[in-house]
């Protein structure tokens, strides 16, 4: 799956426990009628790929949806979802068309720029 949007936030890498588990979170704001601010986490060696990106960039992020079950002390099951990124690429802004400005258009050969004088009023 992919998420396309603008980077709103990139957090620093966090390290957890004796095993050195690493996680880094970013927020991407989608560009749609009702924009969504999606927190996407990158783990372990994927944390470093965010180093070359900055807030405000338009990106496409390849993601996996992750879900897990947790049984609370009362024995009731709770479910949690996360969005995990594994690749990111910058999107280029749309290139402008190679059209001259309107005031630079020239009339076709054999035609006149003058207004016709045959108006009914």
C-alpha cells in the first residue's frame, strides 16, 4: 500500500530496551477533501531512510498495516493498529507547460489582429 502527501513532522530516532530496538515516527498529511494526518513508523534499519527528507516535502510512502491483540489484566482483548513504512520517495512538483504567456501569441499568417468592424451595434 502507499500513502501520498506532505511531510508534517519527522521525529528523532528512539531506542528501546537492552536489545536496542529502534523506531522513528513521521506524520504525513494527505491531500484530499478531508486531509488525514497519518503517523507512520519506521523501525530498525528503516529509521535512517528519513534522514534525507524534511518537513514540507511531498512524498509517496510504501507502508504495511500491522495489527496486534493485547489481553488486559481483566482478561479482555484489546486490538491495536499501526502503519509501518518501509520505503519513501520524493514526489516532484508538476512541471509547468511550455506555453508562452497569452500576450505573446502571434496571429496566424494572413490574419489580422484588428477587431472586425461589422458589429451589429
